[in-house]
C-alpha cells in the first residue's frame, strides 16, 4: 500500500487535486524514493491578473486563480524587481487556488507593472498587468492653478 495517492475533485466551476505519499511501516521495509515528482504538474494561471486603473488614494486590487501540483508558492512583484509582502501598504492573500494583492491607498508612484509568480518543483508561471494610478481631479486643478506663466521683457536699466 506504500505509494503516491492523488485525489481529484471536478465540477462545472473547475478542478482541484491533491497528491500525497503514504509510507506503510512494517517489518524491514526499505525506504522508497519520493514519487511526488512523477505526479507534479507545473503551475499555470487559470485566470491571470488584469490591467487596472484607479484614482489616487483608493485601493487597487489584483486577483488570480492558479493551478499546479504540488500547490505552488506565490510571489507578487512590482516593476520586475520589488517583491511585495504584507505590510501597511499591501495585503497579500492566498486561499486554495485564489491569490490576491490589495494596495490599500494607491499613489501615482505605484503606477507600473504588477506580476504574480507561481512556482513549484515542476516549474514556474508568471502573469503581469499594468497598474495606472490617476491623479485626483482636485490635485490636477491645483497643479494648473499653480502654473506660472513668465512674460519676458527686454532688460531695463533702473
């Protein structure tokens, strides 16, 4: 009975599976090599994140549905270099095969590429989307009011 077992549940909404290895201890049993890799499936995104536009100061949310066996490790990345973590600025949640990133109060400097990476022993998958943070209309008006026009005159001697 020692071996790898896989349980699959399917319905109209999709499919989910789990793989486990069972080791039965008896008299003088030899160690079995891990068979998890033989059932491993590389990660993929069933529903990738999508481009998002928000107004400055409002939340920005990205959501993805992924698959892979064993369950992939999820990483969120900003502009290809900054790994995002739970903090006062960001909330990252992964429940079952759903992951999401929430930027609590988006600022214009948050504008850029957001990526979600899924990685397991069978491989890596990544999806990316653009975040564009619009400056509030009030801020825009204020910036226009402060726009100073310089009128040039020839030099005068006093």
